[in-house]
């Protein structure tokens, strides 16, 4: 049954071709996930509440860092 789905044959070239297709698919999936995460982060950073929380967090970190 596996032989019916193998791209070429059981030779090294068939294995390399199939491996290339799998790695290309994994690469495309990783790039797509990273792009989605970047869009989500961009939308979150445009939110005014998130900006205010970020300013307060940075201010408190700077205060604690320089008050040592």
C-alpha cells in the first residue's frame, strides 16, 4: 500500500524528492505560523490598553533597576 503513494520508486532519488517535499511543507507551515503570530502581535501592540500597561511595566522595571 505504501508503494502506491511513494512519489517515484524506492530509490535514493525518490526518497530525496519525498523528503524535499516534506521539508518544504514544514518550512511553509512555520513561515505561515510566524506570519500569523506577527499579525497578532501587531494588533495587540496597537491596542491602547496594552501600550499603557507596557509603559507602566517599563517604568517600574527602570525604577527598580536604578534604585538598587
